[in-house]
């Protein structure tokens, strides 16, 4: 606690007394949860915690999640997430639907080189639709699929408590996220089983 208190005093001295800017990586945002990062989301209000990247499939299940330290740009995380899928499933996904923050010409190029035939970013950021996908209707289907994933993320936040972690420490944060996803997946599996039986 003394080390954390020293950091708080140092950042206060630099900001208040010396009028200097302190980079987010050098700030303490929580005295009790020192692992907390600031998450800057463009024009939206800043939040505190960690970025959680989720990957979903046709079934509605969350197939993978990655909890990240710091505030990495989404575009910088696209290729590591793609590589992670290749490692988990032995090949990259053939079709990818991603948030607009992941969009870049470089990400599109590398994804295609790695074997993803269709890559849809929700905001195109100047990338023509037919550069991303082979047909316009494929773009629409992937865009709608992504909307379903956004609904799953909303359910994780609202119904499974992912909007606010109540467990302590960095390890507790990761465990909390994973337990929420396991709970969500169990409910989804139960719903799929009921739907198959009807």
C-alpha cells in the first residue's frame, strides 16, 4: 500500500504542482484495485477496468475471450485475436464480422492472406464493401451476425454482471469475466437443447 500511495503522491505532484501531463500508463486509478486501467472510447465517457474481447459463433455461444491490460487500440488487437482463433481451431475463421474499431486496410489484407475469405467491419473506414467480401449480400449477413454478437455482449453485461466486476485483484477480474461467460454459455446451451427438443 505504501508503494501505491507513493505513486499517487508522485502523480499528484506532477499534475497539480508542476502542471505536467501524466500518461495513463503512469497513473493509479484505484487505490484498492491498482490493476485498473482507464478505457478511453473516443467521444464517449471514459470507463475504468479492462478491455474484454469476445469471439462468438453461429450457436450464440462465446467461443473465446481475452482480457487485456492497458488500453490497446482495437485495430492493434485484430490480428492477435485472429491468430488466437487459428491456434484454438487449427485454422482462421473463413468469415469474420468485427466491430468498426478493428477496421484497417492492413488488418483486411493480412486476414485475407491468412485464409479468411470474407471480412466485415461494421464501420468500413473507407474500405469498399467488395474489398472485404465477395458479394454484397455476404456483407449484410455478416453485419447482421455482428449485431447478434452485440446483443450477446449486452446480455453478458446486463444479466451476467459483466458491466461491473465485484471480485478483487487482477486474477479475480479475469476469473469474474470467465465465470460470467461460462454461466452465459450454460444458459445458451440449455436454450439450444430446449429448442432442439421442440
